[in-house]
C-alpha cells in the first residue's frame, strides 16, 4: 500500500515513538536520585519495509524494547566490596566501644590500679604493723578486683549484644531472601515477553542490601531468575525458593542454614563479610581474644599473689575456736581444683604451726611438717584432711583439725590453740585457697579472700624456723613487691574462627602483659579503621563506575527531552502536511 | 567518563565527609594537645607510654621508700651520736674517778650520773619514727628496751626496698648495739658504788670497745645514707628523662599540629567552594 495513508501511518508511529521516548526520559528524570535505579532507554527501530512496485517503502518507526544500562560484573563487584566495607564499619563501631572499656586516660584504669597495688605493698613493707596501710591495700585490692570483674562483664555484655544483633540480622536476611524469591517468580513470568527493568532494579537493590548483611554470591539463570549462595556454598535463594537461616547451637549463638533435606549446617565461622561477618569477627575473634588474655592475666596474677601470700603470716595466728576455710572447691579429685595442676605431691610439703595457749603466759608453738607424698592428683580433699590430721597426731600435737565441708577444706582450732603456716613448697595451700589473698581464678570471679576482712590476716610477715613471728617483719610483703618485677609465663591467645583459637605463652611482668593487651587491641582497632577507609574508597570508586554506566544524568535527559520533543514536532508537522495534501486532493473537482 | 547527576552529589558527600573527618582529628590534636586520644591513634606509642607510666609510678614509690629510710637512718644516727657523747662523758667520769684525787664521797653522785646515762641510753634505744621503733629488729611495734635495759626486740634488722632488686637495712638489732653498753654502764655503776677502782678501769676499757662499735655503726649508717642518696639521684634523673619521653610519646608537637590544622582547613574550604559551584550547574537552568 502506498499513498497518503502510509504517510499518516508513518507519522502516527513517529508520534507514538517520540512520546514513548519522552515517557522513558520522564521516568529517568523521576528516578534521578534513586540509588538502585538503572537508567533506561528505548530501543527504536525502523518498521519492516514493505515492497511496493518493486520498491521497498519504509513504514515508519517503532519502539521494540526499553533496556536498562547496567553491567552485571560491576554490580556484583560493588556489592561484594560494600559487603566488606559494612563488615569493617560495624567492627570499627564496636571497636570504639571496646576502646572505651580499655580507656587508659583515667585513674581507675587497670594499669594504674596494678601499679598502685604494688606501691601499697611497698607501703605495707615500710610499716607492716600499720593499720592504715592494711586498710589501704584491702580497699584498693577490692577496687582492682572490681575493675577486672566489670571489664569482664562489659566484654560479656558486648558479646551478648552482638549475638542479639546477629539474630536480628538473620531475621532481616530471611525477609530479604523471601522477597528475592518472590521477585524471581515475577521476573521469570514477565520476561517471557519483555524485560522487567524495574523489577530487576528492585531485585538488585535487595541483593545489595543482602550483601550488607552477609557474604553473597549471585548468578543469573537463563530464564532470568537469580540464584544466591552464601558461605560454605549454602544456597539462600534458588528460583522461587528461599532457604532460611536460623540461630542454633547449644547457646543459640550460632548461625545455621537448613537445607531442603532438613540438614543443618553451621556457617557461623565462615561468615566474613557484611554486618554479620563484622559482628561475628568482633565477637569470636577480637572480644574473644581480649577476654581470654584478660582471664589468663587475672589467673596468673591471682596465683602469684596467692602463692606468696600463703607463705606468710599476718599480725597474729588464726585464732582459737575459729575455722579457716579454703576458697577453692572440688567435690571430685584435687586435679579438679582451679589451680590443682600446680600442686606438688612432695614429702617436704608445708609447715602447719600450732600454738598451744593452755598456759596463756607461756604459749608453746610447734610445727607439723606435712608430708604430701602419699597423695596425688586423684586424691580427694578428704584424703588431704586425713593425711594432715594423721600427721598432727603423729607429731604428738593436737588442737587443730582439718576437715572438709561444702567441698572446701577447713582448719579448725580448738579453744586454746592458734595456728599458722609457712614454707609451703608444695603449692598445696595456695591451691586450696588457704591463707591466700584473692579468691577466684579469672577476671570475672576475682575477689578478695573473705578471711582478710580481718586485716590482721594480711600476711606481711613469715613464721621463722623457731616458730617466732613479729608484727614488724616485712619479709613476705617484700617478697610480694618483688612479684611486680618478675617475668611470668602467661598465655596469650590468637583467635581465628576458621582455624580455631591457639594459645602461646609469653614472658612478661603482669603490668607489661596488660599494656601489651591494650596495645594489641589498639593495633587491631587501627587496622580495622584503615581497612574501613580503604574499602570506603574502593566502594566509592566502584559506585562512580556503576553510576557512570547506570545512573541518570539530568543534562543528558534534558538533551534527550529536546531531541524527542523536536522529533515529535516534526512528526506532527508531517501529519499537517499529509492533511493539507488530502485537502488538496479532496478539493479537486 | 560519563558523569551522572548522582555522582556529582555523591562525590561531594564523600569528599566533604572524609576531609571533615581529617579536619576534626587535626582539631582534636590541637584542642587536647595530645597525639594519642584513643588506643588506635598510636598503639605502639601507647604501649610504650603505659610502660613508662608504670615505671614512673614504681620510681615514685621507691622514692617514698628512700625518704622513709633516710628518716629512719637520720634518727638512728642522731641517737647513736648522742650515745657516743654519753660514752665520752662516762669515760671522762671514769678518768676523774681513777685519778685518785677524788674524794670517796663524790663516788655516790658519780654512780647517780651513770644511772642517768643508763636511762638516757634506754630512751635512745627506744627511738621511734611514726610509732615504729628503730632498734627493735622486726618487733617494730614493741618498746625494745625496758627500764633496766632488758631487750624485748628480736635479732633481725628492719629492711626496706630501695631499688627493683635492692634492699637495705634501715632498722637494727638493738641488742647487738646497746646490750654490752648497758652491761658496761651498770658494771661501772656497781664499781663506783663499791669503790672498785679496778672495776672502773675495766669499765673504761669496755667503754672504748662500746664507743668503737657505735662509731662503726654510725659510719655504716653514713654509707647507707650515701647509697640511698645515690639511688635517689639516679631515680630523679630517670624520672626526668622518662617524663620527657612520655611527653614525646603522648604530647603533640603544637607547631606541627597547628600547621596541619590550617592546611586541613584550606583543603576543607576549597572542597566546600568547589562542591557548591558544581552542584549549582544544570542544563535545566539554561533552557527556556
């Protein structure tokens, strides 16, 4: 067919195509600041020509499709990088809180309290009989123990908060994956005929949000649906199916994945990116190390002070008619005591001094040298008590009885008897918590031995070989001050979620060990901040590349608008011309 | 590269934020005067500064110990030099008494003088510093000498710490110092009362021995004071250099910090100006 009808027809296709173009431009302009939007453009093609009288005549124009400008590779690079960035952002945020806990710019920081602890022992050694010095060390040590307790409590609270955050994240992940699965269904249905541009943008946005929570790898199937997998190859979305994550494990703090066959896979340690990766790294590596190291320090510190303290004697012996109870308990064997592994089962164990005050004017003091060679790690507390009682009897002495009550050992003095200890080569007394300074064996459980609420029992002195002891004797206090200069073997942890935690030993004074721990946290913190900055720059650059491909430029759209507008005007003119021509024809008489 | 409208705004946001962060940090350094305000600012420096701080705290404590030790030794020294004077007086008295020109009736008052000397020595032996008896061995809270010169202390010497691995005896076993002197003086008193010239002569010899012992003890104290002063001096020097080191680690170099702050300010202002300009431009404004 040829003639004026064809011209009108061509003009009509032109008008509708240009108007369509203006629609698409309008859509682009409207989405100029939608971050997940990919700019669209109409695909304009000449309509198939028809052959007329041996000549091919064009039939105008048509819009065959509207496509979005997008680069799948850049998109996935970007979401991977974002996933990294978010992990470091979250770590940095929590690290700032942790740095606050370890704040060293205060008079109550652990390192200041530790220095003061030694200084106060110096003060006692300068005036062993002084009651002010005794009250000072008692109060101060309580404060030190409290700081250890509260730091440990803060770390535990932070871990609980992080687990809560992870659990919230898992909830959000499940919502997102459900939504993606639903979009997959829709996209597959629509794309049998056309491209589902806006739905794809929406899906890209969801994948990007998902990658802010968790490690994500995604690839598109030929039918347009998107498959998403996370750590350990666990599938989160496939076609129209979403597989949920759950909080599992005995404490409900592990992230698990459930397969279609109901198999449960623990993926916690393999999540490295996104908020979950950041939170879990903080919880299971950074805070875990801080806590393990802090506890290692507390344990060695408590042991060293207790060991030395148990060698000494206070201003007086343990009084008649009282029971001295050990602070470390076991209902099983001695190996099960907190410090059970320290005990040496040797003949020359320790000396138990018993002072007979039957004649108050002339007290008589004698020692039982307790032989522990008959015992071993599988002995019970009752065995220890029996051994001690037998040896008291064998030495022809009386007045003090060892017994077990409430899983702890106790020494009870009769009404005219007092007792004390010295020369413990076996570590037995410190391991039982008898005549010790602290109780507990970790940062969280560290406390003063309640026996010391009577400050006369702070052991600055030593019972001499002849049984004498003097209130002005400061030998044991001096030995305790020496602990500050001594290097100890203290465990140091490296926490790695995938390869497990490893323990090594470093040699350091208590203070230097703590300074090292604070420094290590600072190093972790600064490296996290640097990684965050680096990733931020990477994300920024990738975003620019992505936006240079996909985002809308208003200048460009305004130009397009002009272009379509002028073409529309021209097409309208074409109709006017055809109209005039028709008029011309119809007016022929 | 094609620049999308969003890129212009994103870039402004990103650049301004990161420049502002640096500007804020530079300001923080100037405002606090400290290089290190958080652990992560300089973890290595921080660890060193903690080491230095604990060493300083220890030095301060050792300084306390030394000044306490010095006050003990000063008190001992003054007690012992008074004892020296008393011995000299007693010796002079003996010389007088054996010269033969002295009337017998004068010997009774001389015995009284010796008794006074004994009392003085008792009170010297009971010298105390802040309630602690210097010559009681470890029994620092027990009065070491009874009125008759019996010793209630023990045979140790009170010791304190004046260095990480140095201890020093600042107290003394009073028995070793004064017991023989008491015996000598009471023998002398007996001799005077019994008009025993030989006894007085023997006491003279013993007084010489006592004087010798106490003089040796005084010079021993002198050398201890010297040791303490040497340590004190060393500690003071170390304290000064450590404090200096601490401020090098922790404190900001103000001139550099202010220059840094100013250069960040210039960058920040430039970024603000250029962002403001590029954000204003759009083709929309030029179409009518």
